[in-house]
C-alpha cells in the first residue's frame, strides 16, 4: 500500500491526460478510474475556516448519514475562544479523521481491521474484523476514533465512502452552508482541492505527530488550552463527549 | 482533567498480572537452571517449584480480563477476540497475542513437571523441566518487556512513548515475580519445611548443604530477598531515568510527565504508592535483613510478619505502578493542535 504521491513528471502527464476533466468535485470523483491507472488517488479535504460559521450542520449531517450512536462523534466542530476584552476572537475548527498517509491507527491494529485503502487512500475500519481493543483509539493523535457501542467495533469518519465511491460528495461537504469544505483527490493537480492547497497558506493539525494528515486547513486557529500556562486566555469547546482535547 | 479512560481496570490489572506471571516464570527458570536442578539441595528446587506453579495463573487471568475490556465483548460478540488468531502483523498487540499464548502453553507444561508433590531434581520430568526452563527465561522476559512496548508504540501518547517504560516494566515484573514466590513460600511455610525434612530424610546424597531444614528455608529466603533488593534498585534507576529525561526535555513529554511530578494530579499516588510503599520501603526492610547476613554474617531469619508484609507491598506497588502509568498516559496528550 504505497501512498506516496506520484512523482512530478507522472503528475504532469496525468494533468495533460486529465485536461478534459472539469474541476468540479463530481467530475474529479468520476475521473478516478481512468486516473488511477497512472497514479494513486489520495482523497483529502480542505477546510477554509474563514468560511465556517460554527453552525454544526456538518456534525448533524454526519450523525444522520451514519446514525451515529448518541454521545459519539465522527465529525465535530470545536470553538476556540481566546484573548482579553476587547482583543478577543472566536474561531471554529471543524474536525474529522485526517485519513493520514502514515496512520498510526493502522500500525497498531492487531487484526488488520483498520487499513488504508490502496485505491483512494481512505482509512477504513472493517467492523466484521474489529474486536474493539481500542488500541487504534489510543494511537490516533486526533481523537478521531471511538468504539461504536452498537457494533462494538472502532468507528470514525470514512469520508462517506458509500457516497464518494458513487461520485457524490461527503455529507458534511454537501451540507456546509459556508462552502467551507472542499473534497477531492489531492494527487490530481487539476482538482479544485489541489489547486487551492497549492495557492493558499495551509496547515494540518499536529504535524509533529508524523502522521501526514490529508485534511488541510486554511486559517486554522491552532491555539490550545495548554497555552493558558503561558498566561494567555484560551478556551476550547469541543462539542463532544470528550470535553477536552488530549 | 475529566477524560474517559479507554483502557481501565482490566488493562491495568492485566499489565500487572502478566508482569507477575512473567517474572515468576523467569525467576523460577533461572533458579532451576542456576542451581535448583540438583546441586543446591531441596530449598532451591522448592523456590523454582513455587514460581513455576504460580506463573500461568496470573497471565491467564490477566489475558481473560483483557477480553472483558474489548468493545466486541461488550456488544455481545463473545468470541470475536478469536480474530486475533487469524492475523500476524507487526502490531505490538498482535505479537503480544501470540507471545502470551505461547507463554501460557509453555508455563502450563513447565508447571506440570513440578506438579507431583514428590518432584525432585533428576526425576522423570527433569529433561522436560529443564528444556522448559531454557525457553522460559527468554519467554518471560519477552512478555514482561512487551507490556511496555504495547504502551510505548504510540507518539500520540507521550507519557508512554519512552523506551525506558519497557525496562521499568521488566524490572517490576521480575521483582513482583520474586515477591509472589516469597509470599507463596511464606504462606506455605509449614508445608515447605515438612517437604524439606522429607527430602533430607529420604536421601542424604542429594544434600550438599550443611544447613538444617530451618536454615535451608531461610537460606532460600535470603536469596529471594537479596535479588528482590537488587531488582528494586534497578527499577528505581529506570524510573529515575524515565523521569529525568522526560523532565529535561520540552514539549509533549515534559508536559505529560508533569502529571506525576510535584503538583500533578497523580503525583501523590505515584510518590506514595509506587515509589515509597512499593519500592523504597520494602527495599529498605529487605536491605536491613540482607546486610545483617551479608556484612555481619548473622543467620538470615526474618520474622513471619515481615515475610508477609514485604512481598505484599511490593505487589501492591507493582499494581499501582501500572495504574499510574495507564491513567497518566490517557489523561495527557500532545501539546497544541
Ligand atoms: S486521523 Fe487518526 S484515525 Fe484518522 S487516519 Fe489519522 S491516525 Fe488514523
Ligand atoms: S479497535 Fe478494532 S480497528 Fe482498532 S486496533 Fe483494535 S481491532 Fe483494530
């Protein structure tokens, strides 16, 4: 399962071949089979936090899409409040699984239930194999995972695999009223997401963990409550059962 | 910090019990190979015997507890854990599964060779017993080390992500293994002395020691206490290295270790239960009796109460070590987002 990005030359060839493809998401998804012949696909997401109003529509859409049991969250929006009056701000940080290129959750899974799909780079859990040992829950630096109390298996965002494989955008992307989320193939230089990432200052969460996330942010507020120890006021509201980031 | 613990009491108990079992097997096999096989008389063989009979139990109980902690078990898929046996991969838990299974098998066979009450060096199980012991030393060490690797494999858990943790667990496993043997032989003191008398009466050739039966009993107690003191010393050294390297760094690990340093939420539990009660106090008591024999050449005779209390607090400390480590690892995480 080599997830490394295609070398530049190959990408350019793919770009030329893909010229006919439109830059819209649906098309980007639709060209996947043809493009996969020459390079690997890595789906990713770009979240422009400047466009996010913290309405939780994505969280609700996700809940409805997967019937996520009460108390668990595959997708959530954190509020980051900081500063002293009058110099204050509140920023929103939508969160989900990063479908990492070096997923520690996969490394530790003893049953092979968690794996990264070779065809599109989506990290998935096979609930039939998973024994619910919670090792992956511990290993994910983003707290993206939980044990689904109904299935007893590990659960998390799967980029709406059932929709994406039919060329439909993930539920959170489709529902976002601010159009803050862009979904697509990071390895296709012609995709909207790849272009936006190439032309904007972007960041990923906790890059120091070495997991190489594939969810990018524009203007993410990386402030954390631990900064309180430096004397600045920061409050993070996670809007999930886990009241604090860990 | 109001975190829900994904790994709770079953995992804490498992880490402790697997350590005790692994330690007991390693110590028993070492004693047997070193001298309990025939040259040191009956009391060494008896120590090896207690270790061998103890070893499988805690590991089997601990592994059973692990199954209780599984999400699949909670959801009513009782036997889904068997999926573990359909895969071998590089996950420490996968390696651990196979290792534990092999350990349980080996330790049961090893224990079986000691089962006969008249078992003695050179009996018909001797060859099997010794082969098991040769395998048992590396096997016990592997199980003890692996419990630390299991926790240490994750950068997302800076408290656990230290190679020293596996060493701490190894020393703790060996010392709690010794403590388990000490406690058992004390509780079965009468039984053991009666057995020693029977052995010395039945064959004088097997005895090379000049000591009387009571003296033999205390001689083996001396060896256990002396090795326990040494192991506790090593464990304290490893804990010191763990703390000092975490303290001298910056970022994730420094932040994580602060929960057991002064002012941290687990500091009291750690310093009282693990360091003082579980390590320093028993080491000092054992040292007191050991040095009397070592330096002043007095006979080693420990009061019954001490012989019960010391291993008990060593075992309690070993449990609290796993408690503090497992909880501390889960209430801390990487700094920043
Ligand atoms: S965010 Fe967590 S669960 Fe998702 S792929 Fe990365 S390590 Fe795995
Ligand atoms: S909980 Fe399931 S997916 Fe996660 S590591 Fe355990 S077996 Fe693998």
